[in-house]
C-alpha cells in the first residue's frame, strides 16, 4: 500500500521544514505551495519532497485537489492530508494508514478533542446528526484514491477541506474516525482572525447544507420515478 501525505501550504516558511521532517520516511510527501509570498516552496524542495507550485493563490480546497492529483500521478493508493502549520502530530499518520489496511474503508476522518469556534460547533453538530461524524473540519483526513477519483473536481474554495469527505458521506462510503492531537498554533489561523474564520466556516456550512438538500431532492426524484 503506497501512502502519500499531502500538505497544502501557504506562507508557512516557519513550520514547513519541521512538519516535513516529522513525517516517517516510509510515506511519500507532497507539498502544495499555493503561490506563497515567502520561501515555503523552496524550503520544501530542499527537503527533497514532491512540490506542486501554484502560479496564483487558489485556496485550500484547490491545493488539496492538486496534491491528490499528484498522488494519482505517482501511483499512490492512499492520500492522507495534514496542515502545514505544525498543529498536527505526525505520529497520528500511522493510525490513519493502519485503518486503511482494511480495504472496505474509503475515508478516515480525524477527530479533535474540541471545537474552538461557534461555527465549528454548528457544522460538526450537523455532521454528527446527519452522518454520525464528529469532526468534519479537521484537516487530517485519509482518502482511498481509487474511490475518490469518481468525483473528479472537488475544489471549489468554499468548503474549507470538507467537500470531498461530504461527497463520500452522501454517497454512503464506509468511513472510520481517528482521534488526533492538536498543538496550539503560535500565529494566525490559515482561515483568518476569529471573525473572518467564523464567517468562512458558516459559509462552508451553508453550501454543505445546500449540497445535501440537492442530493436528497435528486434521490427523491429517482425513487419517485422508480415507484
């Protein structure tokens, strides 16, 4: 089983080297430099990992897609995503890879111990009630690549990294959850200050609900035609 660790990165020159070096060498590392204005991409390249460079800033979702697309090119079976800010514990990668040895599992979702924003709490409450998922917004997720290739493009820059997981959950793909450790971030969050972060998460929540309603409506029409 070939596993790639995909790291979307934008202006993370302070932490990217440490994050790369913390990852076990048995995994292939793919860093997506989302047109950083600092040396993030150059530092990653010097560490000898695969670097995908965007010529303009495309956002977190598009960076995830670029990284997973590169994993496909390299013939990877599994893609595990982590953030570039150093908050994730790289030792947790082994938990995700271990769960993925079960071929029936298509998706593994990281679960943090708490939600720090009201918007996260609301989004995750929806995920728990609708799908039995505790933490939709955790950046640490694992995807079985051959299963997710059916979705094609999923980076719409609105979902904050939840789009592909939500598509899988709507389709009923088997999933598992893994508890993950989160270290405090020293500088600003990748999704902005508290106010802008809440706005972005609520926006992602709105579009998730919209997609869900569309899915349910289409399912209703299909079932109605069958009967």
